[in-house]
């Protein structure tokens, strides 16, 4: 049986040539406008990358539901990858992150460009943020051009675009909740799950699986299509829980950014919820000091990690994640009778909580 890593690698090898060709064409068009425009496309192209998990789920779902137009779905799945990239560009602005996958974030790249060109001007930070928003906006419409280039029936394209749009709208609401709850001192389990549901689960798992099903011609009213929510929601929440674990216990090389970034931003996570609930008075006081504090030291971060482990919060998160994955797996037989794809869905679910980056 193929591993999740192998499936992702095979997908990237198949989908990348079209994406590169598409972006090269955008680069040629932008060059006619201005070097400023061509640099925008180049920076966006170089920003693309990562696991391409969501595009791979779209591709796999399409094949699982009997789709035969592999060239078409490889193009369409890149819409999902590009959408993910432009959202990350904006996400880095909101989180004030300096690094993404070990490289400067888009707003930091533009901040550097401005400083080099106008060393006497003090507006570099604002320029960087403005251009990052602009680059993200550019990427958001690249997906529409790709959809126009596919040869799926018009009705299927409209259904795909509608479902994608609904998913991103929901994700924006989830992101807004996340940003708002970061300032809320009353951390609750319900709030954590609500953010993970709307910001991550629908966007990371439910949406991509549904995109593939729609492209394959599956009707939304079928039992199969409905079962995607039963699988995708708990598995998607588990994915985010693992993300939060990695955000505290991974390393800079694997994570591609400082491991204390979530802590400094005051991210609303299950780990901190449980640590606040179970910690001693002294531990809770230290967590209150460290959570959301952008001036904490490496030593402070290590102490937070120790508290999360000592209070059983990490173990609790891992246990809850496994429970969610098992809950999602119960719906696999409702989605497909094909043993090969049943195993693939099970492998994908396990990967969400076993991955190291």
C-alpha cells in the first residue's frame, strides 16, 4: 500500500509541470506591464510549494469517484494549491510572521526591497504589508484563469467554483474568530473547536474532497457526498491539533519558521486550554506571562513546553486527535466500496496526526 508521503510526492510530480507552465505565461504577460508586475508573479511563484496536501486530496478524490480526465483534474487541483498559497501570504501578514518554509515571508521580502531602494524612507514595513496583500490578491485570481483553461463541462465548473468560494468564505470567518479569540482571556474548549472547524477542517479536508467529487460528476445530494463531511470534519480538526503540537514541539528546520511563533502570537490552541485548566497556580501564572508575549526567550519557550507535557496537555491532544481520526474512519465505507481507496482514506487520516511537518 502506498504511503501518504509517496502519494503526495507522486501528485506533486504530476501536477507541477502544468503549474510551472501557467506561471511562466503569467510572467510573460506581467513583463509587458512593468518589472514591478513581473516581480510580483516571480515572488508568488517562488512562494508556492509545501506538501500540496489540499490539491492532492482533490486529485485523489476525483480518481476515487471514477473521474477519467486526469489532465483536467491535475489542472483544477492546482487551483486549490494556488488558493492555499495566496491565503498563506495574507495569513503571514496577520500573524506577523517573518518566515515561511525557512524563507522570508512575502511582506518581509518586499520590506527588504524597499529598504534597499529607499534607505532614507521610513515606510518599508507598510510597503511590505501592502505589497503582500497585493501579491495575495493576484494569486487569488490566478485560480479563475486555470479553471477557464480546463475542459470540464460548464455546469461542473460552476459547481466547483461555488463550493470553493463557500469554503474560502467560511475559512475567512474562522480566521476572524481566531484573531478575535486571541484577545479573549476566557479560553474554552468550544471556542477552540469552533475555530478549528471553520478555519481548518472544512478548508483542509472537507473542501478538497468535495472539489474532487464535484469534478467527477458526483451529485451533492448523494449518500457518498454527505459522508465526506463525516470523514472530513473530525479528520480536519485532528490535522489542526497536530499543527498546534508541531508549532510547540517541532524544530525550526522541519517547521520552516520559529517554533515559538504560535506562543508569541497567543494562538488559541487545545494545548494551552488544557495546560491552563490542569496547571498548578505557579504554572498557570507563567503561561499567562508567556502566552501572547512577543518578548519571551528560548528558555521561556522550553519552560512552556515542559508545562504542557507535565500537565498532560500534549498527551490529551494526541489522544483526542486519535479519537477524531477514528471517528472519521467510520465513514469511509459510506464514501467508497473500493478497497484501494478505503485504505488510501485511512492512510490519509493517519497521516494527519502522524506527520512531522
